[in-house]
């Protein structure tokens, strides 16, 4: 998975707002950020960089091979 | 999900079968139709409506949008800024780290010489007025950015928020604008929806500035998956002329984990921005695509000490000689420095200097790739994107005005040809957006002063609302993700979008038309996230059609447009840009517009130009 | 025999409050960060488990108290108390340390965002715990200047601790970076036993003393 986990979330929503592709949402019960649409992650790390508490872990891989121009 | 198939109730089955002939046929065959079912998480009928009035509506929260909003406000207009994402944290702006500032005290070249040099590299494809405007205004914009603290952080939201908050400019973030509204032959507003609240939003505005950036096919390896040419397609839908679709941004990605754009760019996204001075190149072309095509998919990028990469493939895209020298003027390098998204390196910086032909996806030396990396790269990481500032709405003058009264565009949403059909001045993309945003803002404010507020008709609002919410109301349909993937597999291969040939483009066009006519109308969405995807997918399909038609029309090779069947420059017939517009009958029409002329509102397809 | 017994008891304490969290930390599938941040994480986790051990290095641990002299118990209790407080007092600042090493959000902005996210239960609990920890520390430090009757002091200290521990543990379980199921069970178990001792001592054994 591209965006892998969020540990130690304080629920400030910085990552949610900063994600260009709307991958993360606030869980209404726990009031914490939750990775809801990981398939749309573009692995740009903005969420991780905006997170004030260094909670987000991202890996460079996608779960399925992606379409490129040659390969 | 699986259980639902088995327990599919009779009523549901009937409803589903009635949903669409195609689905009925499948259902009739007794096939598993689970994949097509829409399971809405929200009730489209309970979605609220909201209408907001403003003088100037700025769509987009990147560099262009920031300046458009600030300058329109400072010119006395009531401004509203709407962004699909977050101010300074969506589109390409957050990843652009080099910003060009022409400082006449420091530069050896005069503005005239600079413009001439850009035109030479661009093979005439640039609009000299916009190239000049960039040089004239860039330093002033950069100085304003400095005041707001732009150069103090790698993240731009804080510095962008400063002037917006100081001016109390109202802002809607995470709102996807899907429609521009035209009545009485002018723009009267826009409409869209929030992805957080169940709300359809109507903006009644005297003028609209599209700062919506460029776009692509949600390609992997470049941070543009939120950019789907929304502005261009919305404007096209209300009759605006758009341009620049045949050009290509030829960014590659690493062979290993090609989707990881952060990793591909090394630590560049973590850098603070900095200014660049004159460095005119001939970049972002499709040289590497040609090399890979001719050598059977192998694009090997050398690194210092790994053997110098020799371009053993002859032919291919033409590059003016003075821009292919070993030093400085841009060889086929496609690393981060291209497009100014990397601050200029200085001697003694932590990063080893890159050499020409070292290409490649930008890799962070040492940490970045796996050991021995520096080899395999794959193409198409920015597939679907044209050259910065070369695609978008056709301007009718030097104030970012489109062919529709009241509609303006700035930055990558404006086909200003500031750089040309090839990327020329390093760092000009970001400063060009700032410069054009400011000009569009001032012009729109001035225009709005003489315009009376317009109340959009209720019938129009209802029709638009229906259109916005349609995917949510589908009983069954295609998932936006699948249609996007299908589009990607049609468009992204090297032999379609980069190394162009008539027969293959026609074949691809047939596929794209199929998606347009028989799949886009059946896009489904079960929530607001998917609703956004559905609208984005719709726009990408239109954009793909534009790219193919424009590429088919330009029967020559120039800058980043390369035709295998027409590999030469054709100065006799093609000193012209291609404009695309929607005809009265809804069909896509194309026309030529001679270089360095202004577009007219009427179609000038009959214009002869052999001068 | 007597010596051996309290060495055994101390070993149990060390294993429970140092060995166990370390075991859970290394056996858990946690994302590793930089060496500096991992070290800080371990120190913070141990700081918190030491705090929980305070229940068992006090008068509540009747058996231990009988084995060694009360003076020593108080010394150990005081030492651990000041140790964990001096770790946990920096805990909110530890979290934003990575912000000193990048060009993004400034440490002060990150800190401000951290302590003002009032929409989060975990943050509110953390703030409450932090404040009560400060009160605990100050009252303990100036215990004799307060001129309280011993029993009043003991009740104050006990109930304040109870309040603090509940808020702190809830905070940790709710938003701890390493609060997986095993850690949460461990913390809650320790707090439950500690509370049992505290309540038993304060409510039922008062007469005895």
C-alpha cells in the first residue's frame, strides 16, 4: 500500500486537508484520520509532511502494477 | 459484497435490469452483476443546496489562484476562492521548488534577448507577449511571495494563507467545481459540490478566473492525480476555445515503484523553494520516449561512474543545436531541474551535480533507489499533461481573457504559450502562474465593476444539479476507477501518446469515443469521493479525445509533439497553434491559429496563412 | 532468606515494568523511525510504565514495605516519581522533535497545533493528565510546606494519582503511537491492579495505621 498507516494520530485533520486526492478521512467515531481510499494515493507525502506529530507511514509501492508507457 | 449477489432480491433485480439496457442484457444472461451495482452511502435526494454571490470567483488554490484572489481583492472586487483541495497544497504548486525571477540588475540578457532565446528554443511555438510578460512581472511577484514567507518553508499553505487571511478573502476548500455557467453569452458563475458536506454549491459571479492547473490521466510517478483538466473541459463545455493538447510533458519515472513520485524526486519535495535566473532549455520533450521506442523499451540512464549514456539512436525529435550542447542549455535531461521544480544547484551543495543525459527520474543519490539504481526508467509518469502554460483556455489578449466574456484563466489552465510547446526557462512555470494570476485578477476585477449581478435561472440550476448528482443516483454503472484505468491503458502506452502514428491514434480515438459515448454516461458513485472521481474521469475522457484529435491534425513534428509518420518540422503549414472548441451541434472542432496572432471569438478555420 | 525475598520482589517489579514494555515494544509490529525518535519512544514508554509501577513501590505494596525499611521505600518511590515526571514533562515536546529536522511545519506551529486540537478526546485527556501531573509533582515537592495532616496528604496524593493515572492511561490507550492491543491490555491491567491496591489501602486499611 502507498500510504500504509497512521500511528499516534491526534485528529487535527492536517493530513486530510492536505491530501490532494482525498485518500484520508476523519473517522466520525474515533475522531482520528483514517486511510479510506488508499488506491488513490499518489505517494506525494504531503500528508506526512503536514502532520504535526510525524504519525504517517508511506511506502513507495502500489498494490497492483501501474500503467506506464513501456515496461 | 459476494453474499449480496446470492441474495439479490427480486425487486432489486428488476430495478437493476431496468437501469440500463446493457445491464439488463447482462442480467438476462444470468451473469453475476455484482460489479455493476451502486450501493450509495448517501441519499442524493437529501443533498443540500447553497448559493453564494461574489464579484470574482477564483477556481483553484495554487500559485495562480493565490495571486488572482489577492489582486482581484486589491483591485476592489469581492472575491471568493474555491479549491478542489487545500490552498497551496493541491495541484502542482506544492511540488514546484524553483521560481524564475527576472532581475534586470543581475541578468546579462535584456528582456528582448530573453524572449528571442525562448522563441528560438520553442521553435516559434511560444506567445512572445506572454513570454515577455513573465520576465517583466516575475520579480515583483517573487518579492511579494518573499514577504508572505513563501521561501521559509517547504510547505506553502501557511505562506499562501497569510495574504488571504489578511484580506479576509472567503475560501471554500475541498469543493469540486464541475460546471461553469453561461447565460446571455457571458459567464455568470460556476457550480460544484463539497466532498465533506452533502452540499451542491452554486456560485453566482460576475466573472470567473480558472486557476485550475493542467492535468493528466492520473498517471503514476508525477503528483498530478488531482488534476484532470477540469477547468479546460468545463470551459470547453460552455463554448470556450482551448489549445495545446498535442504537446507532451515527457517525464519518466523509475522502473522500480514508478508510482512513488515522492521517492522518484528524491528529497526535492522537502526542499524550501528558491529562485532561478535565466536558463533557457529545450526540455520535457519526448526524446527518451523515442529512444525507448527505437531500442525496444530500453531506456537506460547512465549515472556518473556508471558509464556514460550514449544516445545511440539516431533521428527522433528535433532539438535546436544550441540547446543540445553538453553544458547548461539542456540536453535530454529529464531530471528534477526540468521544469524548474528543483532549485538551481550550487557548487558544494549536498547533491552531486547531474550531468546531461544522466536523466532520469530524479533520484536522490545515496538514499533513493535500490543499489545499482540509475538504470531502468519507464515513461509516461506525467501522461496526459502538456507543456506548462501551453495547454488550456485560448487567450484573446495579454490579460488572460478567454473567448467567453467574463471568463479568465491563469497559470497552467491558460494556453498562453508562455514557454512554448517545449519547456524553456527553468522555474518559469511557477512564476508564470503568479504573474498571470495577478493580471487575471486585476482584469477580472475591473471587468466586474461594469457588470450587473445576474441571477441564474432556476431551470439552469436544476439541470446542473441533476448533472452533478447523476452518478450518485445510478442504480448500476461503471466505477470511475475502472473507466480511468481503461483510459490509461488506451492512452499511456508509448506508441499512442508519445511516438505518434496516424493509424494508432485513430484506433485509440475509437476506444476513447466508446468510453465517451457508452461508459461515461454510466459512471456510478456511491459517495462524494467517488462522485469527484466520476467527474474527473469524465473530464479525462474529453481531454484524451482532444489530445488525439489535435495530435492527428498536426501533421509534423515540433518540440514535444512527435509524429513517426511526419518526423520533420513543417514551417510552411504549421507555424500555427491548434484551437479546439465545441460546435453548436456538440461535436469537437479544431482550427489553426497562426503563431503570434490573437484568437478571435469566431472560428478562424478558414484563415489562410502562408506568410 | 529475607534479602532473597526482596531481591525477588524487586526482580518481579523490574520485569513487570521494564522488561514487559520492552518486550511488547520489540515484539510489536511497529513502524521504526529514526534512531533518535525510537530512543525517545522507548524512554517515553518506560517513563509511563515506571509511573504505573509507583502503585507498587509505595505503602500500598504492604509486603514489600514490610521487607525493607519504609525510608527506603519512600526513597525509591520518590526517585522513580521524579524520574518519570522528568521524562513525561518533556513528552509533548518530544513529539515535535522531527520538525526541527525538516523544512516543513515549524516546531512551534506543530506544537501549537498539537496542544490546541480540542476536538480530540485524547488531546483533552492528555492536557488534563499533564496538568494533574504537574500538580502531583508540586504538591509532592512541597509536601512538608503544605502542613497537611498525614492522612489528608495521603488521601490527596492518592486520589490525585488516581485521577491522573486514569486520564493518562486513557490518553495513552487512545492515541499512543505504540498502543496496540497488547500494550493497551498491559496498561489497563496494571492500572486496575494498582487501583485495587490503592482503594483497598485507603478505604479499608486506614483504621489499621
